[in-house]
C-alpha cells in the first residue's frame, strides 16, 4: 500500500493524501474522512511515521490545568522527559474530556514521540489517526471506563474511598457524608463506591442525601459542605474527594461556628503539599500523582521504542495519611 494507491482509492490527489497524513488543516472535513477511511481499511503506516521515534517532544494534555494537582503531574512528566532530553508540549481542553479535531491536526504536524492524556480520552477515530502515524498514547486517570487495548495509568480510587470512610467509622462516626468530584468522572464514582462499601461492611445504613458530587475545587467543597452542615441532622464527618474540596468544607464549617475536629471530622484526597500546612493539618488519602505521571511517561516512551508493555492497566496504591482534622465524634 502506497500513498498513490490511497489517493486513487479515495479519489483525491497524492498531495491531498500527504496533507491528511501530515495533519495539514487545509483539507475539507469530508475529504479528510474519506482518506482516513481508506488509510484505516488497509492499515497503512506512512513511511515518515518512523521519524516519530526521533522527535524531541511529548504531548501532555489536560482537561483542566488550574489546580496544584495538575502542577504535580506536569512537574513529574517534565522530570522524566528531561532525563531523555525531550521537551513537553502542554495543552488544555477547557474542561472538555475529549479534544477537538483541531488539536489532533496540530499534534500530527508536530510528530511527537508520544501523547499523555490526563482525565481525557480520545474518540475511536482519533485513536486510529494516532495509531496509523505510529504515535503511541497513554491515559492517566481516565475520565471514563477503560477502553480495551488502551494503555492507562491510575490509582486505587475505590480502595482510597474505602480507607477514608473506614477511618471515620473506626473513630465512631456513623453519619458520614461524601463530597466527590464530577459524577461523570470514573475516579469520582470509584471513591464513592469505596465509601458505600465501607458503610455496608460496617452495617451502617446509607443515606443517599449525604452523597454529593462536586467539582474537585474549593468552591464545590464549600457549597456542598455548607448545605450539609446547615442541616438539622448534619453529618459528624465529611469525606471530600479532593484536598481542595476539603478546604472548602473547612471554610464552611468555620463560618458556621463548627470546630474541626471537635465538632466535625474532615478527610481529603490527594495529599497535596497544602494538606500538611493548613490548620488543622488535613487527614487525607495519598494519591501518588508524581509516580502516576512518571509511570505514564516511561510507558509511552517505551511504546515509542517499540517495546511491549506487560500490562495495559496500572493502578498504583493509595494510602491514608492521618493528621489533625479527624477525631471521635463529640
């Protein structure tokens, strides 16, 4: 299969096929789709794809960037990339979990050694376009269900939710609320599932009104925390799905005159550096963000070298870090 054969079958010029293969934007959507269909039908791999192994760039893609959580991942990816004398191109999707075609066209033009997507995913068509150019990709903390055959690095979110809730149960709390992240994000749902399992194992009745889905940010923690704590039957403990949401809960408690941990116990998630410096120091679940990012970077570089990987799904362990924000209920 040659570029000339692709052109004849798609009914376009060789120059047009070349533009599609190289990610040029001056091709109509319908023409691009027709050419891509022929490329995929025959499993065509352009000869220039071999140059991707010599590229000095990695693409790092986030759905959102404005959090210390993202900064920890960026720092770790850059550290590993720097060891291989490579640069990192950083992209943000503006809150979307799937990139637009324009982003992919730019990637195809840059010919990176690989792509790392954080809480993001690719449409089947986009995956095929990277695969036909021999550009490997790895997902970190995937937003949705794992796609068969797609390398993914995450953490044990269910176990983290279980450990956080068990800690509160062991302290004697029975009315425990959870404020997780967005309900359409896999890790958010997994942490809530861990919370549910801990209550079930302790034979504590689940109150659905104590389950809230926020946004992983301070504002979401504050708003949900305020509503929960203003109730006559308020919870005695709150498990927040991120350290930043825990900060919002702490502010809501302070405004309502509640002391932490005397009147309210709070557990966060991530173990960001801020967690040990606030007062009271935050009990939280340590999510190995730096290790997740480093693992994904090494994985995508290995794939670019043509190495086989032993597992397509790697979930790193989480660990509860007990500090000052939790205590037995009054």
